C-alpha cells in the first residue's frame, strides 16, 4: 500500500483531524451534578445516541445533538434543558486540530489533492477547516449529501462530486463505525486508520495504522 498514489486522499474531519470535544462539552454542562462513574456512563450513552440519530433520514446536526442529549438525559435520570443541547452544538465550530495535523497535511497536500467528507453542517465546517493549516481540494458535508456517514449515500455523493470511484481514493479516519466499515463495504481498498484511542483496532477491515497524521506522508510514499 505504501506504493499506492491515490487521485485523492479523503478524510473524516471531526475526531480524525479536528480534536473532537463532545465529551468535554457534556462534562462542562453535567460534570458538576454527576459523579465520575455517572459522568462516564453519560458520555458513553451520548456517543451512542448521536450515532443512532444519524442512521435515518438526514436532519440538521443541531437536531441530532438536541435529540441525543435529551435521550441521554432521560436514560441517566438527568434534567434536560434545550439550551444545554444548543450550547453543546455551538461548540463544534470552535474546535481546532490535533497538534500533529497541520504539518502532516501540508506535506501531503503538495503532491495529492485533499478532500474532507464530514458529518457537519455547511455553516460549521469552514470554521474548522480554516484551522487545519493546509489547502483542501474539496470539502463535502452531510448536509450537502443529505446523509450522514456511515450511510453509503454520503460516500457516494463524494464520489459523484469528484468524478471518481472507490479505487481512486485513500480514505483516512480514526473511526471504524463512522467511516472505515462503510469504506470497506463500498470497495475502498486503500484505507488509513488514525489510532486516536477512541476505538479498538479491527484488522478485518484492511488498513494501514498510523498513530497520527505525521505518519500519513509515508503511507503515500512522501
């Protein structure tokens, strides 16, 4: 795989490139009222409900977060306030990259076009991308695709917009559940798992593992 030179390197954004801080946002709201064991359970449930909320028809991400927070609060016996969910949603555009990201991306961008496929709203993603420190050929959102990853429709929208197929891309993500499982099923053979520590390894899906984006240039022979 180190000899494969893709037409595009495609990326998940939040979590892979952007330091994803949903757990921190939840802790800022609920940490004063929940002990550590209950807070850990709350964060785990919040993550699960966010995934569940995006598996159907597309809806705005503010609604995804609102519903996930409300369901998490109900399960954990915590009072729900709509303004708390809105505050959590509003944090997303403020997040910046993992420290390893700008230099690694910039090196690859000199040779291969970079593309983002993000479970984001159109108004959110420019604020995050501007902090990444590298030029992107294209940035596609779930709002544009009218589908969130891991649904195939999101990836298919990206292929249609790029005018390419699964064989033409190297897809890079820190998540199996949102990205790499679907990429595998759609025939993207060239994949990179960025081991950010939030999911366990799953070799069945066939990928090169890197610890962070500083390892990406070597994957494509740079």
